[in-house]
């Protein structure tokens, strides 16, 4: 005891300085790498946002919204494809200078990245006694490095704003049975349809009231848009929604859905739609079954992550900027790995396995599928296995995670180690 009390004051400051140096070096290294990662995406030049704003100008001039056509050297013609409720919210931005609109959308996306990352990692920090400021900073920088974030920012997309609505609903409102639970998912669905998979998730988890609220919210937002723009709304829901040729070729590398994979295998022919439907039913059944089991165990993050991965797989079109759901998957994997007991052989093996999967997932989503390869190329069929893996990396990774993503036990996720408070500020 005396020797311990004498040694501690001498070694503790050195250890503290060493830890601080390592943390600063890590943060600086990540921050230095980010600009290089964004360079390939700069060619997008807020391409999608510019289409939205030109479509708003066209609409404001009295033309039918879905008649807007923009010539494109890759796809031939480009259109406004979002539901009328999205157009209703985008319309006010049409009166602003384009540069100001770009700044606003970029700032909102950056704020959304910081807020959602904090929501995801703060519980992990508390449970495992990690250094809060350092862990949050590293996590935010890593999320900014992920390809889906880079593509969202450089295209001028709205995906992160939808993520805010979904996570606020499914991480907080629904588990706590708040009265407004379901509103976020409903609004997100009215804006971009893809989040409708989370209404199905609410149904399979038997959150009946939240599912009804989400459905009513989506319907009310859609009816509001219908009241403001009845002809455009009627046209979208009766025709444009089903015209898949308006969103681009399905065999483009940027389409990382199951249908995109099958399209690339069968290109230039159309894929077998019966086979696709059979696979969709199987993935929906298995993925939502696992998601419901996770939610039933109190693991809402794993449940919604599995649902997001299912949605990306079964949607006919899933562009790379749509696939946010690998990020919470990494958080789940790291949390489950840290929860494994490294002092036992089984716990050590589980920790290594989960950390390897988390690291591999992180490397894939940071390197990406299109940022350093191509986006709109519709490839000829290839027998090169490496090219097949590169062009379909997100589809294959989503299928893998659908099976291997762990469901964390309630008692292990809720516990806070006795010494966490002491370690948290180191």
C-alpha cells in the first residue's frame, strides 16, 4: 500500500500526458484525412440539389412539377422524383440564391451528423466509461468520412434530415411510449417513401399506436400537398411513382440494392423479377423477424438498424447516399464487443470476432463503392470476382450484417460499471 501511494503521483501525470498526446494525434490525423476523402465527391457539385431548385423554379413559373426535364450526358434525362410533400417544403428555397441554399443544406446536414452521432454513441460511452469528448470527436469525424455522408453532402441530398426524424422517433419517442411517437417516421415517409419500411417495423414490433400515428401523419402530409397542388399530386401517385425509368438505370454501380445486384449480373438484359420478388419476401421476413426480436429484447438500436438494412436491400433503387444504416451497425458491433468479457476464452473470441466485423464494415463504408470507382457506369457482365465484390460491396455487406449483427442483452446494455465515472474523464 505505501509503495502504491508513492508511485501513483509520479506515474499518473505521465500516463495522462501520454493519453492526451495519443488522442490529439488521432483527432488531427482523422481531420487531416477528411479533405482528401471529399475530393472525388466534389465533382458532384451539389448536383441533386441544383435539380431540385431548377424544378422549383419551373414549378413556380406555372409549369406542371413532374414535367421538369433536365438533359444529362450519362442518364439522358433527369426529372424531379420526390413526392409532392417534399416539393412543398423545398418550394421556399427556390426564392433564395442558389449559393445560400447550398450553404443552408450543407450546414443542416453537418448539424444532423453531429446530433445523430451523439445520440448513437453517448450510451456506449456511458456504459463503458469512455472519455466522452474524445470518443464523440472521433465518432463524428469517422461518420463524416463515411461515403454515404460524403455523397449526401456533395450531392446536396436530404437524407440526414430524414435520419434525424427516424432516430428521434425510434430511439426515444417509441421506446418511451410518448404521445407523439410515430410522427417522425410518418413525416420522413411523406418526404421520401423509403422510410415507410419503419412503419412496417412498428407493426411487427406491435407498437400499434405509433404505427397508426405514423400512417396518419404520412397521410395528412400527403393530403396537405394534395390540397396545395392537386394535379401534381394526382399525377405523382397514379403515374410517376410507378415510372422507375425516371430515377436512372437500375444496373448503375450507384444502385446498391438487391435489384441493382441482379441487374448487374444480367446486364444488359432485365433481371428475373420473379427471382427478385422471392428474395425480397425472404429478406423482408427474416430481417424484420430479427428486428422484432431485437426490439422485444429492448435493443431498439439493433432493431431499427436491421430494418434500415432491409429497406436498402428490398428497394428497387438504393443509391449509395441512402445507406446510412451501416453507421449504427458499427456502433452496435463495437458496443457488443466491449461488453464481451476478455478474461474468458469465449468472451475474448467474441470480442475479436465483433471488432473484426466492425473494423471491416468501417473500412468498406469509408472506402466506399463509387467515390473512388465510378457512379453512373452501367458495367458489362464480368467474371472478375474482385470487380463483382467492389461493385456490390454494400449489398453483400448488408446481407452479412442481416445475419451477424448481434442483439445486445438488456441487462448488459443497461448496466453502468462501478468505475465508469472514474474512467470517463481520463
